């Protein structure tokens, strides 16, 4: 149980992100079906039946995904409550979050079963509304005592807007793929553009209201974990708006007779799906911390942010391993055990739920790791730019990723194998180590795939897409780390660095995706954007400080 509790914060965010994504796709696909596919089907010609069938499939798969994800969320929350607070299963089942979750599962199951061609749209809309209502019942708004009705309405509108716009994009992409003539593309583009505009308006209106009641002042925005995650959502939202504006322009060109713009319409929509799903995980991370208005103490000031992020020379010399807190403590315990002819106690047990102690040398060790990682990433970005400019030998730049992965594997957790005494598999019980190993694996995977694509002309489209997809997933994963409820300043100052890293990673991944998926000359600008994002990531790592 201690391992489950230790992993709970991270797993809860990941599973909640999946819940939000599945909910938005299920509800968004229902709205796409009722507002576009059915009323305008007669204008789509022979593709009408295929578009409706594809939309209904997305409704069913979204609903089934919601059932699985929501059941996993309830199981995780329930197991932790039963194991820590010693509640019974019946007591957990009657809790407000469990009742809302069970209601959502029931509505989603009915939606999956009833999503059929001849099913009345009003019934499907009613089930979608029930899902949104159950989802609203588990937000911060439901837990408030003041302004509760306004906040519930704003939270419901926020989820509706996200489903209408972001959740409807997969159905839009599927419909575009099944229409093969200009008139149908124009109808789809124009109507979905209007639907998206309404969704954006709902998000802006509700987001403004929620920010006013939950953040209220500037220090709550930049000085709390809640405000930082809202800032991450705003950054991703602006990326979506930029792509949405590009698609709005493409729809205008379709209307003028430029049928070639349908490719840009589809590719931009694909990137919108990825960035939109990143927003869902940022939203899930947001629910793991209390609203900023409830945290008046221990806020980070502007002066502290400036002091921590003022550029200084990188730390390129590492402290010795044996002066770090845990190795030094372990050596002391080993000596005491040897003197008493006893078995030494471990200085730290992964998965125990305890935070390992740190000293100044531990901080220096971490800064050294970040600064050398920054040099690796800057080199990757610059070599990629050289390759983009036509310098042939620079095409081997993905091999630098393997050097970065090896460096991080050895250095990121000095208390575990190969430097420390904690075994490899035992170390995976610690959520921080698990996250580090996950990122190392991602780096190796997309480094190898991209090298084969660059160096050997691997023409597999799927292989070429591994690098951008994994890069974007890695950026989104940085938004899913668990937060300290106490809102400790040092942790927040670190998070203020990690958030722009996440945004730059997401932007780099989807820019590379567009470079591959778009046709020239429109792919060229994307080919310059993502290496610049890597240089920016490296620059942020080079000024990283923990003290």
C-alpha cells in the first residue's frame, strides 16, 4: 500500500487526463454528429454515410474509453482511501466523487450501446449532457461553499467548450478523410469553423470566470502551482488558436476554389488534436492542487523568480558521489553495521512514501546534470538547423540523443544503480526514478528512429513520425508530475522552469509532425521551428538553478 500511495499523485494525474480526453472525444463526437454530420449530410454527397459511420465509431470508442479510464480512476482513489483511511467499500461507494464517477460510467455505457445510425439525436445529447454533469461534479467548483452555482456553471461551460472544439476535431479529421470533392470539404470546413468559434468563446468566457474566482490576483497566477498550470494551459491554448487561425484561412481559400488547402486543413487539425490532448493532461494536473485563492502563504514573489532565473555560468564540474546525502548516510550505516557485525540498514527505501534528504552537494549534482543536458540539447538543435540548411554531415545529429540518454541513465538518480546501492528494479518503486527512466527510454527510442530516417533515408512514414510523436508525448508528460499540496517555494520555482520546457517540447514535436505531413512549400517553416524549440529548451536547462 505504501508503494501505491507513493505513486498515487502521478498515476491520479495520468488517469484523470485520460478521463478528460475520452470524455471530450465522446461528447465532442456526439455534438459533431448532431450539429454537422446529420443536418448537412445531404451536402456531402456519396460520403454522407461514411462520415456518419465514422463519427458514430468515435462516439462509441470515446465512450468505452471513458468507461475504462473512469473505472481505473475510481479504483485507484478507492484503493488509497480504503488502505489509508480504512474506509469500507460501501463508504467509498457512497462518497460524492464515487457517485459522480459511477453516474458517468453508466451514461458512457449507454452512449456506447445506443450510438447507432437511427438513434435520435436528442437522446444522444441527453447522455452527453449527463456525462458533462457528472464530470462537473468532480471539479474544484463542486467543492466550493461560496459562489458555488456560478462556479459550477462556469466549469460545465468550460468542459462543454473543450468537447465542442477539441473533442470534435477527431471527427472532423475523419470526415475530411472520407470526402473527396471540393464542395464537401468546404461544407465541413465552414460549419466546423463556426462550431470551433463557439467552443473557443465558451472556453474564454468560462476560463476567465474560473480564473477570477480561483486566482483573483497576479501573485496567485505566478506565485502558486495552480497559477503556473493555468499559465501552461494558456500557452497551449494560444498554440491551438494559431493552428485554428491557419485552418480558418485554409477554409477561406477552399471557398475561393483552392482545393489543395484541404491537406493543410487536415494536417493542422492533426496537430490540434495532439496539443488539445496535452491541454487535457495540464487540466488533470491542475486538479491535483488547491486553487490559488486558498494559498495565501508561501507564494513565490517576482523577486524570487528573477533571482532564481538570472543567467549565470553553467555548473560543469560535479561534486563527488560520496559526499551526497544518501551515499554518505549509507556509508555511515554500513560502518556502524560492520562494527556491530550486523546487516546494514538502507539509507533510503524506494516506494516508502518518504522524501529523501538533500544537501548542498545534492543540489550541485542536480544542477550539473541539467546544465550538461542543456549542452546536449543545444547541440542537437544547432546540428538540426545545420542539417536543415543543407549541411549533409549534420544529418547524424540524432546520435547525440544516445549520449544524452546514457548521461541521464547514469547521473539522474545517484542513489540507485549503477552509481548507488539501490538495485535497478527496486528503484522503479520510486515515482521520481520511474519518471526519469521513462524519459531516458523515450530519448533512446526517438533518437534511434530519427537517426535511421535521417542517415539511411528510411522511407517508412510511421518511422518518421516516431520522433515528433515521442517528443510531444515527452513534453506533455512534464505536465503530469504530481505537486506538493503545501506549495513549497523551491518545488514551485523548479516547476516554473519545467513548464516552459514542456511547452517548448510540445511545440517542437508538433512542428516536426507538420514538417513531415505537410507538402512543400508549407512544410518549410515548420522545419525551422522545431530545431529552434530545441535550442530554447537547451538554453532553459543551461540557466536552471535549484538554489
